[in-house]
């Protein structure tokens, strides 16, 4: 007895499955159909991925707009700074202009006979001054003595100024407590001001061997005296004497700094540049109405602790050496208080 066949059996028997052999042509047809399905599947996947990317881009755009364009603004500012503003690189070290402002030197002003404690703090980092380098106007005149009070030990002419003298006191002077018999001193005469009979007694005899030059500082002609004054052989003391009220005055005194004078900004008045002997500090000083004003070159140039700042006497320029960039040179702009990078 034969088993009954399902209804689809007869239909299948009459169709191609039962009657058509699986030859090479049929094989190629099947493989072609499979390839077409795979291509359609890959195309569908690509379309889905593209749609996801578009949605993400639209979402980011909406974020930028709804956040008031903050991200876009920052990018735009970094690429194109507003006209007239200093240029800064991304790292902030390539500033081409460094404007600065002078500060009033907040330090006690003293004069002849003032008592100064060496335990007092320095007025500025890197300087050895305990009080203001500018001496009090009404108490800085240099005392005058006569040849009858001294025995000349040595003398030398200084062209364009006068005569430098080393001498020994032959008697006490009641007006000068520090001028005692037997003490050796340094002084000088000034051509056209004192005459040969008057000597300006400035200090101890070791100053006679100091370096001296006639210069100009803060618009005044001055005798500049400087020498090594520390046991370490590094510290330099500098004195500026100038004419005042028909005599000579002890005008300025700087401690632990090599001093230069130059009209940096072209206003006709020479600034004083103090280069510390023991630190990397450089200061520029101006004088106005018997007050000193200062600026730190390191601070103005934004120098870091490991950066090296220096002053070029010949050119009047300042250099900055950073570890991560090449040596850069800056000039003081005329008629403006700022340093500008020299290209």
C-alpha cells in the first residue's frame, strides 16, 4: 500500500526541480543570484552607515549653533587675531610686542650721614641696594676740602673732567666726622667749577683705582665711578656724581649691578640699565621729579625661571633665550614703553 503524497509533491514533480538536471548552466545561475543578493546587502549596509554619519554631522552642527558659536569663535580668533593686537602663538611664547608700565620705586630716600642697616631687605630682587639709589636732593652735596688739609699721595688728570686725587688727611676736620688725621681718601677737582684749591672729598682711597668715565644719565652729565666691591669678586658698585647748585652732588648709587646709560625710547633722556651681577634680573630706571621709576625686563618679556635675558650695550637691545625657541632680540620702541621683536 502506497503512502499518500502531500499536495506540493505533484506540483514540484511537474516543475523544474524534478525534471531539470543540476548542470553547469544551472550552477552559474545559482551563483549569479547569490552574488546579486550579496551586492544588494552590502549596498544596504553602506546606505545605513552613510545615514548615521550624516546624522552625527547634523548633531555637531546643532551643538555649535546652540552653544552660541563658542567653539567656532575660538577657532576663528586663533586663526585671525583682531587688527592692532600683539601676535601670540598657540603656546604663547612668540609674542612680538611686549608693552609695559613703569612703577614708582617704593624705597626710602636717604642722603649724607644716613644710617643704613645691611640687615634690611634689598629694594629689588638681584640688587644689593637697601635704600633708594637716588639720594635726597637736599642732602647729597659732596663736601669740599682744601689742599691745606691733605697730603697728596697720587694724582692723575681725567680729560674733559678734572683731576683725580688720592691723599691723606693731615688733621681732623670737625665738620667731617669721618675725616680723621692719617686716613687716606679719594677726591677730585672739576675743571671750570672748583679751581685748583678746592677738592671734592668723595670717599675712601680705594676709589682712586676704580674705573671712571664722564657720561649722561637722566639728562644730566655725570662722573660715573664703578669698581668691584664684594669679596666674591663679582659684585659691582656704581656711583654717579653730577653738578648741582654750583657744586658736586652724590646723585645715584647702585649696588650689585653693572650699569649702562642709554636713551632707549628716543625722548632725549638717558635711562639707567641695571644688570644684576648675581641673578638674571635686568632693570630699567627713569627719574622724574626726584623719584625713580623702574621696570623689570624679565617680567616685561615674560621670561621663565630657566630663560636667559641679557642686554647688548652696542645695539641697546635686549635678548631672550628660551629652551624651546631660538634666541630672540627685542628693541625698546621709540616714544612708547614696549619691547618689539626684531625680525
